[in-house]
C-alpha cells in the first residue's frame, strides 16, 4: 500500500481539513481501544469470574452433600453428577471436558463440569443477566462502528467538497479578471498630494 499520494494531499490540505482528519483518526483510535477493552473485559469475566463463581458454588454443593445436608437450591442453578443422590448427567454433556462451557437449551446457560474424586459433577446455571449485558455490549459496538463509518463518510465528503471548492477557485483564479487594489490606489493618491 502506497500512501505517498495521501501524504502529499495532506501536506497541501487546509488547516480545517487537517483538524477534521486528526479528529477522525482520534475518534477511530478511541473507539477501537474502547471496543477492544470492552471485548477483553467481557471475555475475562466470562472465562475467569464466571468459572470461579461456578467452581465456588459447586464446591459448596459438594461439601453439603458430603456432610449429608441437602445443597442450597439457587434459582436457575441445577446440580448434576455421577453420585446416586443427585440428578444424572445427561448423555449430551458427557462429551464436554472439565471447565466452563456455554450451551443453548431453551435459554443460554453456563455449564461447569468438574471431576472431584471418583465423581464427575456438572453445574448448570442460567446466564440471563450476563447474556443481556453481552447483547447490550454488541449493540454498543455496532453503534460505535456506525458512528465511525458516518464520520469517515462525512470526512470523505468534506474532503471531496474542499477539493472541488479549491479546484473551482483555481480555475477562477487562472482566468484574467481585472483586480482593483484599493489600498494601492489610496497609498498612491496620498503620496502624490
């Protein structure tokens, strides 16, 4: 990619065009950094915080079972396992490796699978709030992308308009139009008196 023509064009651009180009580049850079930061934070929350929370919940439920106490029933959370006193793990989930997974049943769920001793456990949790936040995030990224595209288009239009305007001024200035310089005439008149 050869940017020499853009460099040449930018050097001879007006101050307003340079400011607009600089602000456009700044806006795109900020939007890109913001988008990458949001994406990274959502990925981090999903991979580490959700996995850690589900691991803690699973550990608490297993300890309750080992102590002979019924595990706490949390809304939207279901425990499965190979132990006889919990629901059996569905066959479709046996292919998953230990760790956090996202699955779609009638709703989106987190599925956390862990091997503890001789037993395997699966903890299923609805991810309604997280999914709503993730959808809002994608809407925000789409809005930022649309804003950047509009700004780029507006910058392209303003640059094209300034090019047409300067081209029009160049053709008019090359025509032989008589110019009257009032200041020179006034100075000449003052000096002659």
